[in-house]
C-alpha cells in the first residue's frame, strides 16, 4: 500500500498517475496536509460524486484554475508578493523561460478580469490556450492537479472521458495530474491508458454525513496569504474583516507557523504579534478519528509554542459571522491584557 507522501512523490510533470483509494475523501484530506509542507506547493482538486461528461470535466477544471489565478493575483509567474501600491506583474521581470510561454493578448484580457474581481476565464480563447496560460500564471512547477471520483459505478463512457481529460490537462498545463478513484471501481479498458502504474492507498473511511452549506466539489490547497477560495466561512469572515478597523489590520489568512517541536502548520487566520490562531473547521474535513487526533495534537504544539487557538465551526461562521467576529474581538482584548505581562516576563529572563 502506498502513502499519500509517496503519491505526491510519484507525481511527474505532464504525466497522469492513477490511485485507487479505499476512501477518496480521506486521501484528499491527507493531501491537504502533505501539500502544506513545501512553501510553494498547490494542490488544485476537482471532486465528483457523479462523473460528468468530458466537456464538463474540462470546464470545471478550467474554472478552478481561473479562480485560483484570481486568488493569487497579482502574484503571477513566480513573483513573490504584490508591492505595497498594488503594482501588477511586470512581465519584463519574469524569467525568460516563463515569459516565452505568456500570451500577451491573453494576459491583458485576464488582467482586466482580475482587476474587476472576476476569474480570468476567457471563453473567446480555445481551451488549450486557457489551460496553458492559467497554469503559466499559477506556475506549473507548483501545481498538482487532482481529479477525484467517489462513484464506484461510473459508466464506461464517463470513465473514458475522465481518462482523456486527465491526459489532456497534463499535456496542456505541463503539471502533474493525479486521478483518484475508489478501490471498488472495477478495472476497465477505459482507464487502461493510465492504469498501467496505478497505486493503491488504504485509508480509514470518513463519516457519510455532510454539512450542506460547506459541501466542496472543488478544492484548492494551499493559497498562502489569502482566504480559501472554496470556504464560504473564510470568504465571509474576510469580507467582514476588511471593513473592521480594529481587527482587519491584525489578521492574515493562511499563514505558516513553525512550532517549537519543529512541525509546520497553516493557520486559517493568524494575528502574528498576538500569537492568536483562528481555525474555521468544517465538519466534512475534521470529523474522522484521524482528524480529531491531529487537530488536538496541533493545538498542543501551538499551545506550548505560545499560541492561543480559537476553533470556530464553519456552519456557525456562515450562519452568524457577527458572533464569530465578536468571539475573535474578545480574544484579541484578552491577549492584549496579558501580552504585555508575558513580554515583560520574557525580557526579565533574557
């Protein structure tokens, strides 16, 4: 049996790798954790309970690439951070090997979409150009595309479309493509072109209950510095924080923390100076036994590293963002009352 780490290690640029999973959703959760290890790793995932036609598979995947590009704007083409005055990417400063792949007309149109807050999905361009240009903006060296299916009874024609879509995406984006299917899915001729070196992953099956308001068919991991594009709770909280003069300047989304024991975690929301972490937990991704144990070990490591953690249920944030904001505000006040004492005590022992 292969591990998720081995699955990521086996991912190769412009290639498709098939993995049969006892629990596709559980493997996706582990992929999220593994993807947080490299600073620049990004796993972009499309998850289907029922497999659509080939055309819809490509359309949904291109939509996700476009939404990812919007979330990263203006830090395209490997440029690390936007400047303080919000200057857009300067193509003259992009490395030559990347600049050669950029279509200037597409870039100008895509930049206009991003300035308007819209995903740069430009249907006037052929899908092959869209896929190549979006991947270039995000950086194919940082991407792992994951196409995931939970239906073990998918029709043969749909499976053939999935295999063709995976191969096409690998060729156009030059990114590794992982295809996750249930272990119970019978072997078929339709997947033969990508099934010759498949991996098998054995993992605990997750609970079947899902919260309707947090069902995510398309996922992205991780986007450092911005709210998760597919988390309504993070997006709603980010919108409110932008208008909050007290809390807005304090917090940043999806920030890396290295704990005293040496572990590396991504905090949904972090006030770095106050060492306050806010996590927005969805039931779907935090309800298994593994997730339960992992969350508590994470809280323990953050605690002994001087961080205070607040866990907010995703559905409560969506249903009552003002109450969630008030909880954060009270904890900020609490930290401000005790933080000077902690800093003063540390100074005396230096």
